[in-house]
């Protein structure tokens, strides 16, 4: 590759440890995703040894000065900013990581790209397809590396599922079905946080959980052609998160269901809800092909159910086999533990950060296994089509990128 990392020369990026370069990180957001991504930056260099580059935690930004300062102290960022506009122009930063709420995805990412930073942004990429397209256009024009943080592509079992599909072991894919179920807003007195406000979130469960299974559908079986969908908002007003005694309107979806016709002829169903009592983080996928089936449940993320009858020695014992995806030859496992010593949800971000840094330093593509802003944009188009179908009472809407 050329002797550059974005707009920083390899020589400038060399660390004191020798030939391992460093990449300065600027993090927008200190809450849920700020914590998950910061943990990955800290862990990645010693799990993936030697790393493509050492993350240097340059700065973290957030609107609450005290909370941002505490996050910097907690994770080890050298500086804090209250204004993202100031952070994106920091010359020490080569990688801009956006873990902020959805309404702060577009403008900071666009500005960071224009400043020559490589950009990784949490999902959903934008609040709608038009916003996502602006973000895609900006990183494309700037020529920087870009990733939409669909972290479930980095589950070893999901990567193994992709390998099985790509190898043709399932034959022609006939069905794809996915559900993503949680229960955390079932209480009608749960406050109207930003995820329940269209102006900030763009949509409700659709962008929050549905975007994940939409991306996995595209990653595992290909592009949707049409959708028919319905949405529901079960609780239409909630206590204000900021003003005691006030109630605020909920103007996003609490649940959706969709029928999907894929370009390949695969028939699919997608469903997500934050009102599924008893379900904590139940992201479930099943793929049925002419030769076999595979099934996955995020709550058992180290396992993959596989049914390949032609590969069974005994036809009398044929049935689903529950595979522990922890062998040394399974995806990602060469950097972890002996087989059977499982990993957790937070480690998916370690895989994701390594993939992103490797692409930057060694000028590798993010796709097909990592999600780019193009993938984020396409997921947004599908989300918009689902909302359009629901608004019309479930009529069929064509997907047009």
C-alpha cells in the first residue's frame, strides 16, 4: 500500500514499540456504545497480537461535561470535548467513532470524513435513507475507510453460517426468518427516552433492532426485492424523561412484522418487538435450504444449529446438530481460548475493531464481511420501505436503492 494511513503517513503513525503503528481514536458518545467500543479498543491489541495498529485513545466527546470527563478517566482518553465540531478537526485523530444517538450520526460523520478521518458509525446509519445517502456520499468523496457497526456480522457462529451458505451446503435457499425480541419498555411508565422520539431516533424498534436482522438477511441470503409490513405503537404517551409531571407522545413503532421477497426467490419474514415479555435479547435466525437448515440464537451466541442430512453417517440419527463454535478452525477462534471456553457479546466489537484497523493499515476492503456505509444505506432503504408499507396498510413496496 502507499505509505499513508488516510492523511497520516506510516512514519507518523509508528509507535514507540517498533513496527506496530498507532491510530488516534476520537469517540463521540460515552454511554452504552461508547463503553462497548472503548472496551474493544483497549482489548484488541493484546487479543489480536500483533495488532495491525494500536488504538491511541486521543479524545472523547459528549454534551455533558462532567459525564464526558468521567468517561475519559474511566476508559483512558487523553482529552475531552463538549463540541464534536472541535474533536473532528483534532490532528491527532485518524479514526472517528460515532456512538452517539441517531440524530448525531450524519453531521459529525460527514464532517469527520471531510477532515480526512476514517469513520465507524453505530447503526442505524441515518434516521432515514436520505440521511444515510448523504453520509455514504461524504465518505465516498473523501476516500476514507468507513464502517457501519453491524456487530453481529462478527459473531463466530454467524460467520460460520455465512461460510456454510457460500459453500452451497444448504443448496438453494428457500426460507429466511428472523426475530429480534426484547422487553425493556413494556412498563407504560417507562420514560420517553430518545429512542422513543422520531425526531431523534428516526424510527422505533425498526431502526433499533430491525436494522440488525435486515442487515443479517442481506449478509446471509442476499438482497430483498419487495416488502409487505405492519407496525404497532402499543403505548402512545409516556412520562417525560426530562420534565417531571409531563407526558410526551411516542411517535415511533414498538413492533413490526414484514414479509420479504428476496431477489433470489427466497421467501422471508422479519419481526422485532420491544414488548416481548420474557425475551431479553432474543435475536433468532433460521435459514432453510433444499439440502438442509441452520439456526442461530444470539442468547446462545457460541452455538449454531445445523441440519445437513446428506453429511450424516447414520440416517437413523439424522436431525439438528448443536455445534459449539469454539474450535481453533472456526471463525475468529485462533485468537481466543481452548475450545469450549466461550466468548461474550462484548467480544464482537473486538473483532469489528480489528477488522476496521486492518482495513485501514493494510488498505483492505471492509466488505463483504464488514458492513460499510453502503450497507448502512441499504438497510435504511429497506427500513423506509417497511414504514411505507405499514403506512399503506401492508401493501407491497419495492426496494429501490
